[in-house]
C-alpha cells in the first residue's frame, strides 16, 4: 500500500495533468490552482487535495461548456 504525498511539486502536477511546468506555474500565478510558496526562491508546493479540487472544477467547467454548446446547436 502506497501513501499519497500531501504536497506535490510543480513537475509532479505537470506530469499528473500532462501539461508543461510553465502551464502549471501560470495556473498558480492566476490563482486557478492554489499552492503555497516555500523558501525564498519561489519554490511552489501544491497540496494533493487542491489538485483534486482543481480537476473537479475543470470537469464542472467542461460539462457546462458542453451543455452550452449543445444548447447553441439546438437553437440554430
């Protein structure tokens, strides 16, 4: 049984989301993905639960976008 780490690094999150480190940093700077800075050199850590919350919000956004797109197609 492996225990899940509480905090993830930016590269960990990038690998999980299959995006670049730069994209993860942009999400952090925009506030879309919550994280904390530790140390004095801009080192970020993202709590596993925050990543799961972000993913859940993205699923919700996607579902809304799909529903709106279907509604748009139905009214044409």
